[in-house]
């Protein structure tokens, strides 16, 4: 196994991806014309060692019992934070290098954009992906510019990869799993069943999961309001190899959740469907194409406060799209060239009903062409890439009675040309310094431009919050770069061990940053908010370190982020915590059958720009163990927040974090 491939697997062991711990078919390491490939994106595009990408694989999750939330896992990745507004919210809102919400981080499930974006009455909007953890086989996080498929984000991208039949079946024939997990503090009971069949050209799998949990308590024994949540999901997948060079894959997923957030009990439904095609024929053709559909909708079914005029309100986003990408390898003079070229497009249709709230009836579309060309000559590696994008937002802005913004038809059409350049040098067999410079762009969304949350402004008094749209928003543009190096060293202390590390210092400047600010209305005494472009340049910069060590006896990982942000609005807010770090050490005993370990994670205090709430610094201890009783049966245990720390998580609008919880689990494979 290549040492950079070990970086992937060790990181997954140490971070404990809160995913299904089933046998997985690991991708082989590969050398692509002298470049080390550490993995592949959903469309088959190579992910290279010189790129700032973390790949978390789900095959090692028994190291932490598979019980942590995806939020907890992502917060242990350098430069990554999540912003969930309430404890029971099952959606994932990812921030990279302090930037989040409204598409600043391109968030995909199997390469399918998740464009559900919620606007609260006050505070910045959030982008939620409702991904079912039990079905996720891995997570790919890219910090900075991603030019190829999935590169629509301003600060980076996150892609959740789902199970395949090959993850459930050892070789050919039938295979599957049954898994139970129970948390004692909140009666968090999860049960999952999956089965697959692989034979020759065909592969098929299906899985179902259900989770119920009560409200939990903080470290002082106080119940955390709205921390309960119930979820259930089903998925199916069919693969067919047409011949040795061609294959197709069809995926469907349905997800449901019930939870409390933003003053209401909510029901959520989401569906995705995707058809993919792959053709690999020689050095010049490695082509992938897909078409997809995604739907996410929420409905307010009851009030958390005993009152509320928005019961029955529905809000939904439908996304249609597809992509086409081809990777070629060739020799150009003295250089080996890897060239990835393609296009992607998607279309959002946003709607709802009149349940006490003026609905958004708008459309948004994105079309992008991209080209990434990597030239290698000996130890030198040069990358030149460009992404050409066109964004459109159109729809009728319907302001409420007394709104300061007149009702009008909105048609925003933006075009961006975003280049990227990287130079890397393999100075010896274990050290690779690199420098990367890039530009990214983000157009205003329909939610920022069109949404008006009050139907009659004159009917409300002071103290009531409302959001008014802004049809005149301009696109955000980010220019930045990073200087860093990768370390990959085998046989460091003992034969067969490995040390892998990535150190990077980044700077990102954002012009026309869009945020939600207090405004003055022309009628009534209502407190209102509106998205506006901030004058000046918003800067985020920092140091990120990710290091892993692996041997037969010990696995360890360190994640560290030191960041600073400057927002030209006169505030002292932070885009992300100034310091975060996490360290995990796990020991493997009884020929690998028993794994025990501990994780410590620290988040510094500050006032979050996303919520305007101040939190104190806090550190959390988790203790975990797993034991393979037989080849087909394993048990797990975990104590989260073992010291019963009382804390307020960064980026949450209200409520303390969960106190001590003991998780027990069992899994049978067949």
C-alpha cells in the first residue's frame, strides 16, 4: 500500500467517521505519469497528493463505534467547521476556512449538489445537506479552489460518498450487514440493515435505516431544548458493466426526518436519483457522465413556543443537472501531461406555500466549463487550470405590504473566469513543497435576492424580526493562495510504519462579501434584515496542520488550525474559531481484533460572525473501543464527552452541548 493511501485510511481511523463500519473495497494506489494519485472523485477525476484534500474512508469507523455525528467528524478536519443552528437539526452545514452558507462551500452527495438554503429571520443563511450517516462510505473535503467537477464553491467543497454493493460483498455472491447502536443518555437507538449481490457484470444493493432519540442533557444535567430527532432512510443502487471499458450506475435515496428548529417542529423529506456512465479506453479517454435529480423540502408542523403564525409553511428546493468529464494522459515534449476537461450544469427551482410566509418562487442555474492541466518533469509539477462559469437567478420578487423593496421581476446574470496555478517540487523521497494561487466566485442565490418573510409590515411591532430581499446584490469574488508542504515517510521508527503530514498557510481575500445586516423600513416599526454586499475586502488566513502516524500497534492523528479573520464592517466577529485542534491515539491488540483509543478536541472561544453569539473555549474527551468477536460479529463502545464538560458549541444559536453519553453497538456481517 502506498504511504499516501495510508494517510487516507489512518485519518479515517483517527477521526472516526461516523459512518457504517462495513468491509470496504479500498481503491488501489496508482501512479499517473509520475504523479501520485491518492484517490478519485465521484466522476473519476484523480485527486493528487499535492492538492489540499482530506479523504475520510468509512471502513475504519469501528475505531470510534460509528456513533459520532458527521458534524463532530468534520470539526476534526483542519480548516473545517459546521454551523448547525440547533442541537436537533439533522442537516449538515459545512464551513471551510470560515466561509459558509448559501453555497460558499459546494456540498454534494455523490456529486449531486445540495442547494437547500434556509434564511432565518435574523443572522446569515445556511446551506443544509440532509445526508444519512448510515449510508455514507466516505467524505472528501477540499480546501481552496476545486476547478473540476463539484468546484462551484468559494472556499472549498465537501462530497459525501455512499455505499456500493462492493462495500457489502466480499468478492462475488451475496453479502450484507445488520447493525444496532444505542446511546444511554438520550435513548439514541439506530438500526440499519443492508444487503448486496455481485455477480459478473451486475451488482445490486439496498439498505434501510431508522434512528430515534430523545432530548439529551448537558454536563449539568439540564435538558437541551429541541435536541431530539427522528430519522429514517432507504437507498438502492444498481451497477452494470456493459463491457470491459464501459459501465453504468443507478442510485436512488429517500430520507426523512422530524426535528425542532427555528421555533417550529419540522418534517423534512429529501430524494436523490442519479444515473452515471463511465468509459475508460486507453490513455486519451477516461470519460464519466451523469444526470441527476435532487429534492429537499421542509414543513412546519407545530410550534415549539406555543404560538406562531407560520404553521403549515412549506419550503422546498428541486435541483436538476448533470456533468461530463474526461481525463487524458500524454507526453508533451519533456513533460508528462494529465489533462481533465469537462462541463457541469444544474438548475434550481425554489418554491413553497402561503403558510403565513411569503414564499420564494424563483429559479437559479449554473453552467461551468473547466480545464485542469498538470505537467510533470522529474520532481517538478506544474498545474494550470481555469473554470468558466455562468450563473443566473430569476423570479418575481413579491414584497409584503409596506416593504421598502418594490415588487419586481429579477434577472441576475453573472459570468466568471476563475484561474488556478500550482507549482510543486518533490525535493526528496519524503518532502514535497508547493505553492498554489487561485480565484473563485459565487453569485447571489435566489434565497438572498428574492425571499421576503413578512406579508404585511404594518401589522407587526418592534421586536419582531423579518427578512427583506435584495435584487441588487453583486457576486462575491475570492482571491487567495496557500504555501505548504507534504511529508510522507515510511519505516520511521519500525519496519512498516509510516508518518504522513500536510502543513499549509493560506490567505483568502473576498470582495463584495454578502451578509445579513439590520435595515430601516419605510413603514411600521418592524426590525428588518437584508443581505447586502459589504464594502472593502474580507480576509481569512491561517495555518493548517494534519499529521498521521500508523504502525501495526498504534494509529495516531493530529489536526490543528490557527486562523484569523478581518471583516470590514467595524465588528470584532470571527469567521471561525482562532484555534482548534484534535488528537487521537488508538492501540491495536490481539492481532488487530481489539482497538482502544482516546480523542481530545479543543475549540477556542470567540464571537461567531454567523450567529453573533459568544462562546467560551472548551475541550472534549472521547474514549472508544471495538472488538471483533469473530470475523462476522463485532461489538463497539464509546463514551463521548467523558468528563461531562459544560460548553456551548461554536456556531450554534442556542443551547449547551451534550454531556456524557455512553454508546454501545453490535454489528453482524454475512
